[in-house]
C-alpha cells in the first residue's frame, strides 16, 4: 500500500477515527498493530510470517538476555538471525549468481540452483530496527520491553515500516507507553509535512523519473549532455522520492501522536562529504555510525585505522542498499571519496577559504557521480555512462531535456538555500506558508494524474 | 559515514523531536487555522473552477454536435454536454438524446449525417409538411466510440445529468454479444473499451482484472466532479498526460504556446471518422460470409448490464426507447443470421414484457453497410425514414406531445 494512493487514503480513513477513539484505551496498541499488519500484508500476506518471526525472535532473545549471564551468546543469536534473514531473502540470488560465475571461471561443471525467493518489501528497514533493540539492550542503552504487543508495534508501525526512518528503541518505544491525547496543532503539523511529502513524490520525483528512465534505459544511445542531465535529475529524483516518503511517514506518525526522526536535511547544500552523510538518510547513517563504525573503533585509533573503519562502514552501507555490484561500487565510491577528501574538508583553508557555493557544487558533483552506480541497471551500463560523460564529445546533440525540470530543480534548490539563509523568515510568513500550501494542493489536483509508481527505497 | 563529531543541525538528533525541529527540508508548516483557510480555499476552487471553466459547446448554434473522437475518454465533456442540451433545446421542442456506441456516433459519416441528425431532420421536415402544429424534435447525438452496453450504463449513471423531461433513445448493438470477448465474459484478462465506465467492484466484468487500488481510483474519479474535471483538462490541454509526461513530450514548450492552443482547438473538430469507404455491396466486394460466436442472452454479461440500465431508467421514470440493431446481415452465414434473428426476437419479448418501447429496424441495403454494424450516410437516411413510417416510433415520439 503506497501512501500516495486512494487505497491508502481509504485505509487511513478507516484506521484513523477508530485509532483516535481507542488510542488511550487498552485497545490502542492492538488496533495500531493490527492496522500495521494489514498495511504490510496488503503487499503479500506471507510477509507477515517473516516480520512476526523476526519480531518474536528479538523479543525472546532480549528476554533470555535478561535472565542469562551469557548475554553475548543471545546477542549473537539475534544478529545471526537478523542478518541470516537479510542474506536469505535479499542476497541469496546475488551470492548464488556470483558463486556460479566463479565455478564457471574455474571450469568446474556444477551450477548451484538459483533460489526462488521473494524479496519482502522493507526487509532491510525492519530487521535493522529490530536488531538495534537487541544491541541497545545488550549495551544497556534501553530497558527491556515486557509487552510483546508494544514491541511488535515498535517494529511494524506502518508509517515507517517499509522505508524508515529506522527508529531506535530508546526513541520510539517509550512513546508507546504514554499515549496522550493529540492536540490539533500536531494534526496540522503532520498534515503539512504529509502534503509536502506527497508533492515531492507525485509531482517532483515521478516527473523527473520520466527523463531519468528514458536515458538510463539505453545509455549507449545518449551523449554527454543527456547523460549528465539525467544523472543530475536522478540525484533530485531520489531525494524527492525518499525524502517525500519520509515526510509522509513522519507526517502520518505526527498525526498519530508519534515523533519519528528527521531523515533528510537539505543534503544538496552539504559543504563536504561528511556533511552530506549528516544530511542524507540520517537514520541509516547514524545506525551505521553507532552499530558498525564505532564498534570497529571509530576515529579512536590511528589515522589509517580511522580511514579503514570509515571506508568499511561505507562499503557495508553500499551492500545494505542492494544485492548488486553496482551498489558495492556505490559504497566503494563514497569510501574512496571520503578517504580522499576528509583531510581537505577538515583543513582551515577549505573551511574558511573556499566559498560555500563552490564547496556545495563540488560535493554535489561527487554525489552525482556516485549516483551513476546507484541508478545504472548493470555494471556495464554504469561504465557506458561514465565513458559517455568523460569521453571527448563529438556531437553535443540535443538532450531533449525539459526546461521545466531544470526550473523545478533550481526552484527547490533556491528554497533550500533560503531555508538556511538569513532570509528564511520570509518562508515563515503566514501568507507565504498558506499560499505555498494552496499552490501545492492545486498543482496536485490539476497536473498530477494516476501514477502509482513505488518508492525507490522500497526495493531495499 | 558520519563520524563522532558534534552534529551541526539540531534536526539530525534522533531523540526528542520538538515542534520546532519537526519540520524537515522544504516543508511548509500550517497551523490548524491555516489549514482551515487552506481547505476552504481548495473547496471553493474545487467547486467554482470547474463551473467557471467549462467548455461552451455552443449547442444553440450547432445542433448537430457530437463528442470528438479524440475526447472520447474525457467524460467531463460528456457531463457538460448533458447539462447544456437541456438549455439548448428551447421551447416547444421535444428533447431527446440518443445513446450508443460508434453506430450512433457515426463512425463513417460527418456529424450532420448521423442517425440522430437524420432522424431530427426527417421528422421535422415531415411534420412541417403534414402537421405544422406538432412540436419539433431535437435528438442529440450522445454516441460514444466503443461504448458497449456496460460502458453505456456507467456513462448514464455517472454523467447523464439530463432534465427529467428529456427522453432517451438507447441503441442496443448486438455486435457486443457476437463473441465472449466482446461480451466481456471470458475469464482471461483482456483490455476493453472504457474500463472507467464499467462497474469497479460488485458486478464487474470477468475480464477486468485491475488491482483494487486502480479500481478504487477510477471509482472515486468518476464520482468526484472536480477530479473528473481536472482529468478532462489534462486530456484536452496536456494530451492526456500529467504535467511531467507532457513536458517530456514537449521539452521546450509551454501549454499556452499558440501551437498547443491550436492543437486543442483541433481536438474539437471531428476526428477519427473513417473516410474513403465506398458504397459497394458485400457480394461485389467478394468478402466471404463469417461465422460468429454468439453468446446466449441468458449468459451474456453485456445484456445483463443493459437490462440493469433499463431497470435503473425505469426506476427514474425516464421515457426510453430501445433501438435494436440492425447488424449487417450480408456478412453472416445462414445459421448466424437465424441465430441473430432469434436473439433479437428474444430481446424484443423481454423488453415488451418490461413495458419498454423498442423498435427493430429492418436491415438496410448491402452497399450501405461500411462494416459489421456501421451504416454509411445513406444508410442512416434509410434508417431514419424507416423510423418515420414505424408506428412504434411515431407513438413513442408523439406521446411526448401534451
């Protein structure tokens, strides 16, 4: 069930009034859980078995940890289970294909049968969320949740179930313990953010996708201008798509009385790659920081060790995104780029001497170059695109780039810049806010037809 | 990846999201009062804009109007057309609308030569000659390309907003029961005309396998006038695309460029007429007779939908006349012709039992059929002349006269 469909509207129309009336009773959590399972099961009821299993194991493991001195063993059980689920469902085909390729290269006449598994939507998100609870409990950062219903709701609460933000138990779980009444201001806040997210997805991401798809489907048919513009468009498409989803998720949760973490903060205004990762998919970045980078040693060791930890974390982040070499390459690109630019970014000359505009452009170009791996259909396509962009251009043929898309990107960039500038008070004027909201709703009404394109991050 | 550094943005902190921190990138926060005003503005726009910006079909001047082929799926035009016909009919005129598929629309003829145009012309000419005191009639062409009986039912239910005095002439084209595919009664999913006019939930065609979300969207779109209007605008001005799709098609243009305004104007002209078909008999063309896979009336989905439509019209006490056929008999094998006549007999009996007026014209000359069911211009004239001499027809029309 996608947020920008009438099916979801109908679901929410049934769910929300009942939720508001039972929220502060003993039926509040069960209703939320049942609704979340309906939401998730709408894709495929079989998914429910997996999420129930994953939830139950982590709930049970923490219970065992609580009573047993062998806490590390139980933590290992949870990690193996969660990572095992991920590997089985997400990476099995990728691993099998590569194994078969290796066997073929070695001349061994055997082929491992390809597993026929369905990739459950949002598996990477809910396993990470569930896993963070057991790790945090092991570390003593969070108290044990004694109610299975509350824990299951924490894992599966529908606004953020399939694409985050990946919530930590210490942030979200306590919110289930104090279900207070929801003031109008929260509902208004939530609705504002929801509409903004809806606009980002339906009006911006889906429109840009048309140009990106037209170029990336057959990159060999295009020359540098089209390839560059399509890559820039993809950078904004994925931002609109994912931050749009996050806004809708946070808006809905807000209307339901919960606060979810911010996931994006003007990432294309970042002045360094480190800054970019503090602004892009923040809940995942901080997850990897807390559960991978820091356990590896973080920046406490030598410079080489720090760089190694950083690079490894980024590489794992790439693999987390998808079971393909292009995602590994995307992670590796960021790892190398971060290692190469970290020293420069922390230098006084870069910080104070280079104009912010230049730094932002530099980071944007780097990020765009990395997105090529992320979006390309295959390794070969990615290479075609890189070659097309960097090869000497013989013909600057018309890229048939819609100027309206360029205007849209500049408009949003300008809006973000304004939000971070001293002129931001203009955006807070009631008349500006009201007219912007009316303009968004009018645009959605007039110019956006039926388009149920799924979110990019659902595949992860 | 993020390092252990103080985070410069308060928004990046996972914990304790205050109201000030809550709004992420590019969000516009509205208070409850702000939302009240915004929604009021939107409701006003949803209500007023479609009323203010409705295409004027100029029916007072062009009495032989029909929905242009390229706008066949713009049902908002159909709705406007229905609303404007009552006003355009004028005093002392019997106002009728003729509904059906492309046989009524006039697939091979100009809009002045269609069945409804000929009926209007011949009846009015005859009454001026024989009985000038009788009121004139105005039969509006509400034919819609590809409108099978199921679509016709949806069209009338959702968009047929006529005055209660307006009478309906429904054409039942037996073509729609000449195969299970046309009857929409096969289980194999298949595309068909006007799915948006078919029932989306209960009673939907077996071939219609669209997912729940899509069907829900269609059902809401057909009922919410402001959504239907916006969809119509996109069909007329953005070539059926949303904004993104349109700018992809026209990367350097804006919709108000004169070239596109001209394109929109062109949509209103008759498009989709099949031209160049000459009046040659089917025997002379040497086309062999065909076998048809008739669907029994008791099992026919299209017929069941047509009957439901008639029941609904009876419930509304809408005066209705049903015209049956005629299909082109010159393409049918003998056995099929017998089957065809048997089916029409059965239809006639059923309608008579329901006290619904029906008229079954005779087949026209072989050379006047352009294909299985569409007459050429002279064919429509012959059919209209037949009507004039038909007692059923005359009784039905004159019953309107007080």
